[in-house]
C-alpha cells in the first residue's frame, strides 16, 4: 500500500506574528517554523499503518521554499520513506485551490491508495486543501478524523459539534483529514534521523508538474487583500499594579459577584 | 447576474438556526447587488421544513427529498448540491461552517473551479463586489478576502449574524437528484461518552491552557483555585489533545459549551473554538502573559502576567476571604 501525506510548514505556535509591509501576509523572516500540528497527526496516522502492514510506503509531500526541507527531513526521520518537495516561487500566492492543484499533480504521478492531510493549517485555518485535492482526484474524502481503522474497509470517526462523533466508511483510494489529538505523535529517533539523511527528497517545479501559469498568485481565484490586527473592542479592563494589588482587586470582584 | 444559493441544513427535522443566518447574509448581498436568493434543503421527509424556509426568506427553495439524504453523506449531499446549482445558476454559494460544511463546501468550490472563503464572520459589498472577512492564525489576525472572479463559495461562522426571522414569500420546488454510487457510507452517529464532569452545571470554572506546561500543573495550580471557589476545572483543546486531561474537561465548540457565573481563563490565548465555548459566561477573568491574546477581547477583567505567580496568590486570597 502507498500512502501520501500532505504536510505544510507553518509558523511555530509561539512565533511572533507581525503583518508584512504589503499588509497581505506575515513577516516570515527570523521566525521559527514547524510542521503544521494537524499534519503531524496525519503523518502519525500513516506511520501507524506502516507499522502494521509490511510493504507500506509513506510519501510526504510539501510545497514551499528551501526552509521546508527541514520539515521534510523531520518527517523522514519519523519514518516516512521518501519526500516530494515542490519548491518554486511560481507556487507562491496560490489560493487553496491552486495548492490543491499542485498536490493533485503530485498525487496523479504517485497514485497512492490513501492520502492523509491535516484538517486545517495552523496559519490559514482554511480547512480547504484536503477536500479540494480529493475532489480534483475524483476520490471520496472525509474530514476531522479522530480515529482511523482499516480492516478491509476504511472506517473513520469524525468530529461533530459538542463532542458528538460520526462514523463513516470510505472506499479506496480516499483522502482523510485529521484532527489534532487523533493520536500521540512520535518523535524522530536518533537512528531515524541518521537514516533520514539517506532518504530521497524529490524536488519539483510547477512546470515539472505541467501547471505553469495555472497556479500561484496570478491564478488565484481569491486573494488576501488585507491582513491586519483585529480592531480592539471594549475588551477587558486590564488590572495594573503589583501581583498582590491585582489579586486584591480580583478577590473584590469575585465578592461583588456573590461568589465568596 | 447570477443568484445566491444558500445550502441549508436540517437538524431535528427543521432548518437549523445557522441556515437562517445564511439567509440574512444572502439577503444582505442580494439587496446590495440585485441578486435573487435561492436555497437548497436536503434530507428525507423535509418538505415541511423546506416550505417553512420558503416563507421565511429562503426565496425559491429547492427540496431534495431522498432516503440517501436522511443522514449526512458526502456523495449524496454533493449530488443534491450539483442538481441545485444546475437549477439555480448561482454565482455565490453560501454554506455554514459546520461539520457538514467542512466536508462539503470545499468540494463544491473545487468542482466549480471557484474561489473559496471559509469560516467568514462577515461579508461586505463594495461597489457591487464582495469582500469576505475572516480570521487567520487562530483569531490573532483578521483579513479581507476578495474573489478575483465568480463564482465564489463561502462558509459563514454560525452565530456571526442574527438569523433572518422576517416573512418573505418564496416558493418550494421539488428537486430530483440522481444519486449514483456512493464512495462514502454513513454508519452511525455516536453521542459523546457519558460525562464524569458536567461543566455546564458549574457556577465557577477555572480553565487552564497549554502554557501550564504539563498535567501535574493542573493539579498544583488550577484545581486548588477551582476548589477554593467551589467550582470545576476546565481546559482548552491543546491540553486535551496532549492527553493531560480527558475530553470531558474540554471547553469549546468541540467540547462543552458553558456559561457559568464566573469563568477564569489561565494561560489560554483564546482560539476561536475555545471562545465559542465560554464567551456566554456571566463574568470572565483572563490571566495571560501575552497582552495581545484574543482572550482579553472577550474577558471582563484581565491580568497581563505570569499565571504561576498570580493564580497561587489568588487561591490563597480566596481562601483567606472565605475565612
């Protein structure tokens, strides 16, 4: 079985977020990046299947500049077999659909039996790429998986509102997007990291994939016109003073609420 | 000019509140751009619900009534949407940002080769053009998204606007849907497992976030304050994802939605999915070292500081005040 895992490198959860000069994205210089947390669960789900079924190949795919190599190496260190890196400025500024078109071109060349992708990315929170990729490939998908089972058929529990779950069965090939908390993500072992150095990363351009002119900023059907710090509303009254003073004021308020 | 197609959802046999919110957005766009509002209702035995929507702002309501649509199924729902698109020729499609919306809406956008604006909290019309407003980076930054062409598909956050509740006479049109072979199969819906902790009944909830750093800190820092206040302990999603506390402690759209007399958020930045679960609380105190954390937007009182300094002192002070 071949499994493709789509991963995105995103700013680290604690990274400082400043809007760039053009006001259209964040300032990316000098901030830390990591594999999108949702995609880490996607990769873990694939690696758990590989652990169970001999002969399973896990291919990780990512789009982005040189820095993405680091995340691909991490994924290979965790146990993926090989990587495809679409590294091309022509992909920059793609909307979700453009990103899905790039991933679809890779998927068509790879013909995986199963594709995992994170439910959303931690930067855009768009939750679009996975289902769009499945649509372009003409395969079924499901979203927000919190458990995955393959006993012949593929059965997924997906998250609904208020803690409810929906159980769905899917034909293969199919695509599943994963929720955080679906599994405990492994760390790359030292042995894994050493082995990863020898694993191949296949670098591709947009033209290699036959998509010149079809993706990137100019082909985007929707654009971020402006990214900005949300206007401050009423907001909280921020207490000032020493810790003791602040605590005194909090206790006063809690008394006022009749809770003491 | 095309029409606006509202993809309505059925819940307990009726068109759900979030769909009437879509109607509000659709009518706002419709009035500003001279587009007609049309709707799709799908399910089994839904003609009364569709009829009601047609009298309450949904315009021409296409009713797709089929046993295969009784429970949400991606392929069956998508077939119904395709039939509705063929009948309504929309260039704006509105879907709710709900579990079925997450599944279905991107598929609609990709199949139309359209721009996609998910999880929006508003839509503006500027000189006849649509601009969608949504948050990026878990609520830390806002954005304006502008389609460069039509059609466009957008999903709107439930609760982002008031549900339309006026009377506006439309009509119901039965919609024949040819549902082919299904690539996905609905098996069952499971209700969350029996809860040991029912946060919805607590008068006071003290919640902790990822910055607590580990499960033992909840016992050392959060629980003592919760106990002193006679309340319950809660947590944000990353805490539960990391396995520090079981799911029943999770406050948020995918956990418990609470509205206690007092909610104390400690080291919680305030991702949207958490805010949805607690913003209806009567009084909110937030303690966080990041002054820009979105939690301060919904809080009544804020402390910008180290929770490890503030919370233990607050616990002692609460105990002292009780005598």
